[in-house]
C-alpha cells in the first residue's frame, strides 16, 4: 500500500509524525508537493501515479491530477471541506472522496470571535500605537468609529457545527443572531434562538457577517459586488469558510467604497496566495491570517489522525467507519 500526502509549498515541511504513527507497518508513506506557481510539477505527478491513498489538504485534484492516479481508491481530505477535487470526475473514475466530520469546531469558532473582537475594539491600532509609536492615547482609534458590540446583529452564513458554536458565543456578547442556511432544519435554529432569514435579509440587516460555508459551484463568489451593495449597515465581514466564497477584488472595491467597514479573513481565494500584489494588505480595517483558525495542538493531532483513519477504513472496506463520504463510490 502506498499513501501519498499531497502538499503545497508552505505545508511540505510540516510535522507528519501522526500520519507516520497511523501508517500500517507494510505501507509506504510519501510526500508529493504541488506548486501552482511552478511551470514544472512533473515530480508531483510521478509520485502520485501509483498511490493507493491520497491524503489531501490544499491541492486541487482536477481531471489531469485524477487521470494521473493509476490505482488510487480514496482521496481523504484533512478538512471538513472537500472542494479541492472535481467530484463528478472522481466519481466517474471510481475514486472515493471523504472528509472529516469535526475536529476543530471550537478553535474555528473561537478564532471567529477573536477576529471580530479585534476589529470591533480597534485592538491592533491601540497595540501598534503603544508598542511602535510609544503613544498612550485612547483617541488614536477615534477614526475607526468603534461601536458597542452588545445589541449588534450577527448574521451567520452557514449554520452548521461551527456556525452554531459562533451563534452561542455571539449571544454571550448580547448580540442578536440571524442566519442564512437553506439546508438547515428550522427546529435547530429555533432551538438556538436564531432566526433563519433569506440571503438578502442577512446582507441588509447584519452588523457583522460571519461566513461558515463549504465551497460549492453554487456559492462560488457569493460575496461579490452585488452582495456588498445590499449591505445597508456597513458590516464587518469575517470569513472562516472558504476563500473563494468572497471575490477578493470585489471586497477591495467594497472597502474602498465604504460599503464594508472591516474584514477579517482566515483565507484568501487561493490557498497558496501570491502576497506580492495583494490589495488587501496594509489596511487598518483588514485582518488576514493564513488559514490558521482551525489550529491548536489538539486539532492538529485530530486532523491528521482522522484523515488517516478515514482513508485506511475505506481502503479495507470498513465504509461504516468512514466519518463522511462525499461521493457514492465503494471500492
């Protein structure tokens, strides 16, 4: 059995001790690095060709990559999201796709609130003023127009596990919570004290919009110029979902137009972005983190273990022990 960890340049040197510990004694564990900014990824294709299992985080497996897999049975994602694959083509080729049910709900929800609070309270401005400028003056953030958080409306796009955890935390700050989630049974939102609304209502009535959706063909660039123009309350945008839910260029435009008063993004459109010309950098009202919202020592262990367990259970035919199958293929 050959197991290949599909990595991008910034993850290629990560600690894989958990994956090694989960690896069966007779299995071969390899790393294959794909660089979207490189003209030559031939080594990546050679390494994955005879893989039985792919453990994947951020490499997109389109038709070329899937065609390169000569014997692969399963692509196991190290995430709850699974958008980095051409699902229809994987199914056509008989390759299973699975992802993790839950490993970082608390961390991601906590990070959402940390990002929101940082923007709401001007923390970065104050910290830089004291530490860099040696200025002790609460009025240095006056132009940020800081507002009391209690009484604001938090609009959550995607009320799954993470969205629900964020809702409870926001209510703890005395925020009203509304949510858009067309797939959620209404009784779940009702039990949380959250009002389900349509997307236009969420855009119009939210002081903070917190995004917690998987990326699909239907919601790609859901937050574009048209959406930003419907935001009547100049909200703060927090994205802990997937980068391409927001059109980066349109967000820059909305910030410049004053339609959005701040953005806290744990990811950009690309999982391996070129930061040399990123127009979201250097803005007082924008926080950027490198898809780190999930991270803690606990979640880092679980993401590695669960993804390996899923792949190995699928490989040996124990389908009922795979956390989340994303297509109907059975090996």
